C-alpha cells in the first residue's frame, strides 16, 4: 500500500490531532459538567449537554484523522526502510 499524503503532512496531522483530542476532550467534559465558566454562570439558562455532544463529535472526527494520518506516517516509515527513493 502506498501513502496518499507526504510524510511531513502525515506526522503534522497526527500531532495536531492528538492535541485537538486532548483539548476538546477537556472542553467537552467541562461543558458536560456545566461548569460556570463555560456556560456563562449559574443563573444563566444554558444547555451544556448539547454543546458537549457537539464537542465530542468533533473529538471523534479528530480521532479519525489521528488514525488515518498515523497509518500514513507508518507507511512512510515502512517505505523508507525498503530503500525507496523519496521525491
């Protein structure tokens, strides 16, 4: 199997996706707990659970990017070990 994207793009996407999963996961947990700093205060009517669901969907999308880009990076490593010429 041949890689679809370049090695630098694959590893950059992997690192950015990992950080996005961590940061969005923390934000999603705070919205789910309806933390006052996230929903605007205790007296404001807010629906933090719906926001948390949306944020967790974004986490799933970034997890898909992480898997895809990680596989692309591994394919580049495997190809370079076989002596392939990188253009």
